[in-house]
C-alpha cells in the first residue's frame, strides 16, 4: 500500500463507563465525547475508543501496550495519582527490566491490562 498510517485506535469496553471515563482522565487522557456511550481518549497523538459495553471474557483478555519515553519517570507520575485509592479495582505493578526494555503495569477499573514501557 502507498498510504502511510497515521494512527491506530483500539476499541475497549468498560464495566462501569463513568468510572472508566474518570480513571482515564486522571491518567492524563483528554476525553472527546462522540456519543453518550462512546468517547475518544487522547494523549498527544495516541488514542483509543472507550465504549459503554462490557463482555467479561473480552475485557479480561484485553491488553494494551503504550510506549513511553521513560518508564521509571512514568511510574513515579503514576504513583502521585493515587489511582488505587480512588478506584478499588485498579492494580499497579512496578517497573521491571527485561532484555528488550522496561515496563510497568496498570489494571484499569474494568480489568484491562495496560503495559507502559520503553524499548532499549
């Protein structure tokens, strides 16, 4: 194909749409409401669609990797957000270093596993 790719935006669901909307805004994403039950969340040029739809098997098997510039600094910023205090089902896993790079993990309020990392 000749056309260059401009972005990729996964669709994810939410067990509780309002709680997930607040969580992603706290995480630093800007919300663009497209429909009362459907929003685009952007952070710089990266984005995803959040929908008011929950299928347990789908949500619990969804993982997203978001590349960040510095995983250690991103982790420090995550800790200042007090996400586990604000959202009872959110889980954070500290930075780990592997042969390919570093990553930390965040389970969102619905159970989606986010990998935030950098490559060496």
